[in-house]
C-alpha cells in the first residue's frame, strides 16, 4: 500500500498522481473519514491520559488510607467512555484501511499516460517475423492435427479453458521449463526455489491480490487458502515480517509453478486454445533489493526474460505500459510480446514490474541500512521468465512447417533427446 502519512497529509497529491492511471480517487470521502479519525484519536489520547492520572491518584489515596471510591467511580466512567470512543475509532480506521488497501500504486514519472494497450510505448523490436510460403496455422489446428493437444478431453475431465497435452508437445512443454530454469540459474545467478501452491489471506494481501481482486482467485474456503495466480505471491511473501541484512541483498529467486486464475472479467476473450486458461505454468523471477537499485534491476530483469526469447530465436518486442494498463501494485511495467503468425501480431509473454515499496509496506518486508542501522522498506520486483504455455504456442506457430510438423529450436534439442522435429 501507499505511505499512510502521504495518504493522510496530501491525499490530493495522491489523487493527481493516480490520474495517470485514469483513476479518480474520492478525496472528499477520505478527507471526511480522516477528520473523524483525528477527532477520535485526540479524544482517545485525552481519555487515556485522564484515566492514567486518575488511576495514579487512586494509588496515592489508598497509600494514605484515604477514601478513593469517588475516584474509582470516576475512572470506571472514563473507561466506559474510552471504550466507546475506541470502538468508534476502530470503525473509522477499518473503513479507511479498506479504502487504502484498494488504492493502487502511484505510477513512476517515466510511465506514459494512456488508457488502453494502444497507448503503450514501444521500446524495441527484436528480429523480423518469418515469411511463409503457406498460410500458417494456429497452435490449436497444429496440435490437434498431430493428435498432441486435446481440449475436448480437458473439458470432459475439468471444464473449458484447460488442455491435455500428449507425447511430443507434453515433452516440449517440459523442456521449455527446464531450459528456462537452467538459464536463469546458471547464467543469470538466480536461486531456484520451490513453494506451496496454496497461500493464506495474509500472503494475498501482501502482494496486492486481496482485497481488491478476490474474484480472480480460486479459493479453498474451508481452509481459508487460495490457489496461487502466480509464484510471485508465495515467493515474495517469504520476506514478509522479516528484516534482511544488507549483505544478503539482492535476493534473486526463480521459481517454476502452476498458476490458477478464474479469468473473471475476461468473458469472450481468447476463448480459443491456450492463450488464456484457468491453469497454466510460468517460470517466475523475483528480486528483493535496496531502493536505490530497483530501477536498474528492472532493466536487468527485462534483459533476463529477453535472453530466453533470443535463445529460442523468437521475434518479440518490448513495450512500456501506460498508466491505464498498469497492474494494481506496479509503479512501472515492461511487457514483452512475442510474435504469433496466426494472429499476425505480438502477444504478451512476460510482464516485468517494479513495485517499489508498495508490496513491502503491506508485508512489512524490510532491510537494515548499515549507515543508520535502522530497518527500511525493501523494493520488490518480478517478471515472467517466461509464461510457459505462451512460449509453447509461440514455438509451435513460429517453427511450423508446411506438412504440419514443428521444428524444435536448436537450444531445446538436448532436452528433447536431440530430436529435431515433432511430427506426431
């Protein structure tokens, strides 16, 4: 969340900054609640001070064997009034917290203004899409013709927006994961980590999924647990309520996990194939760093995701998301979009974001500054390195052949038993 002092003392500045997200903050409601909070806070402190002084007086009177009953009765009345005021204060504070936890992060000054993906700014394009002497198929037609992708079976055993993969495609999917992990561990210096796929409420609040986006999550209500929408949630929450020593930074984690999303609000979008599913897999990079390094680290994170695509020789572009496209917790995000021949356009395959101290404040995740010896909030970042299903789609479509077979990228052949083609 944002700094409470900023929210209390300059909510209009926050509102102006959030206008870059095309968001209108109800400043009047917040200011009225803050005025009530201040009044109740002052009354609470005054009653507490009065109660303490009267309680001290009771002790003095009793030590002198004097009658303290009147003062005792007075303290009892003060306590009743104090309990009432504290109750009022708690209600107001709860209402404010509910609002504050739903306010997104302030965009970085370099984030462009805009409302939709058309307003995102292109940063770079890598490689030129291949030309075909035939009409390229999409991954659905390719996979079904080979008998290696089965959406009907997935619907039968589960529901729509799931897939069953067989033989060569299933193995290619696994090879992609192993290749990504090996690259990030051996070349980019990340520590591999394996985490639970079910997380508690505090973890979802910490990284910003709750309370605002509960409808996007799959919940196990009887256990108050949620299936993870991304490994970002459990990995980042490892440092919740922790103070990290300076010599332990930066912390760099890479994690492969399934991801589960209800896709609330996406009705009618990408209903064909594997672009948007309820269950998919990602290799996620997470970095926990000192604040002054976080924007340099963001550029590094993007380069690590790009390296995967370059090794796979897949055409892509990088864009800076405009304010209206930013995720809830992000201060700045780069999207990497891979070329899909069947759609004749680039589609997102990775998002790399700097959350600054937004998540850290919610998680109370800090580091100890050796210059002051005091705890300060960390900056948190993450990026897909990459979304596995979309990488699979991009390989199938960009490496397809006229006869319907799929050439295996050179970098993946050691993971595929040195096969060069998937034909059935």
